[in-house]
C-alpha cells in the first residue's frame, strides 16, 4: 500500500512536470507573440549588435518580451547574433522569430542611376545598406584599389553601372565596391572590349564619351547617331565642342554654385578647364555624369554616318537636328536659339 502511494505521487508529480513543460513549450515556443497589426514588420540588426540591441528593436513588436528572452537564452541565440534585415510575420511564435532572425537575412534590391558624382552615389547607396556614406565614399576613392583596377578619381564613377542589384543589408562599404567591380568586369565582356578596340577607345574612354552622349540626349533611339557625330569629330581631330562638358566645368567654379545653366553662352566657352571641349581636343579626363547602359552601348554600336553637327530641335523636345555642313548646322542652331529667346531663357 505504501509503495502504491509513492508510485501515485511520482505519477502525479510527473504529470505536473509534463503539464508545466507543455505549458512552457506552448507559451515560450509555440504561442503567437507578436503585438503589431500589420502583416509583417522588419528588424535591422547591425553587424556588431549585441542581444540588448536586438531586444530593444523587438520589444515594441512582441506581446511578451520575457518569454522571448527565456527561449533566446535556451536556444543560445543571445551569443549568436547575425547582422542583416529580417522579417517578422504577424502571429509568429518566439521559436519562429528566433529562427527567422538567426538565418533568414533578406536580400535587398539596390537601384541607382543618374548620380552625377561619387559623393551623391555614396549617399544614395547608404540609404539601402548598413554602411554609411562616408565609409562608402572612402572605399570608392581608395587609391590602391583605383590604381590596381586602372581607375583614377576622374574615371572611378564609371565603374558603377546603373542597374538594380541584390545585396544583404549588412553589406560593408568594401563589399559593395568589390561587387560593383565584378559587375563592371562582367559587363565588359570580350564582345564589348573588341568593339571598343575597333573604335580606338579604352573602356574608360567609352564611358567618358557615353556620359556626354547621355547628357546630350536621354532618347535611346537617338544616342547611337549622336555618338557617331562625336566619333566622327574625334576621327578628324575636330574638338568635340560638347555643351554638357562646359556645364560640368562651370559647376565646379564657385560662381556657378547652386545655379542651373539652361543656355550655354560664349562666356562658358572661355572657362579654363580640361573638361572644356571647345578649347581642348579629344576626350575629357573622365566622365561628366553617370550614363545609362544604353548610352555606353550607343558608343560601341554607334551609327555610321557623315554628320558632324547637331542642334536641339525646338519642335521635337528631347530630339535633335543633324547636319553634315556647318552652314546647315548654323541654320538649325539659330532656330533653336530663337526658341530659347522666345521662352525667356537667356542664361
């Protein structure tokens, strides 16, 4: 009889322990523990984060942070923090949340175009990844990196081809830069390199010319013809006389800071700068803006023709009139100048 009582006591204690364990498993591991109303919430965990940093982000999102703490300690998450961007879905349990923020770092789409300087590009990228703009810019301008890969400060922007790319949020500045170098090398395949050689230009020179073409026209259908004009001028030793290079040179001067040049004037043609393609023959030292890939391919696949001149078409905004002779060009140019004057655009 005494033994039976002991066995019953043991059984009851076992049931209580099992009930407690089951309650713990449900409460700490399987019970929904989110406090937000949206379908999902995002958590950004820095690369060097400690558990306290993660906890501070999670606390407003959870019903019971203490139960999360208990499970995080039991699953040894507290000492195994991994940086990244993570998603927590509504009604997730503590167990699901820990699994999500332990291994399911989300890729982020990073897109950029039309960034006129490395500084602006660095600022743009820093909005999407963990690295700040200063560290990104420093990585971009690292002299050893530039020299090792045939770039300099004037050509470095050309390494960053405008497109959409996937990164993890905790990508470092150096990792971003190195990935862009890989994309650049992938873009400059044997076919494109051969086309550049056929027109006597290096990839850096192609991109410099493409930046001018792109600033002249955003119309992809017209860019090969404009590229053909500039290549014709290079071929015969004629100055490029590209108005966008004058604007680029002007914007580097204090007197043009925070101004917008809508009309290129003779005074701009007198600016002393290696980017003044009215005074200097050949290509400028580097690109003047970030060209679209369409403009780069427009140079490599330029239209073969005998045009040496072009002027904006006042009747077709964004397009140009092309001419083989200076006399015809002057007619086209005067028509556009009259249009600018009629619109009150004098500078």
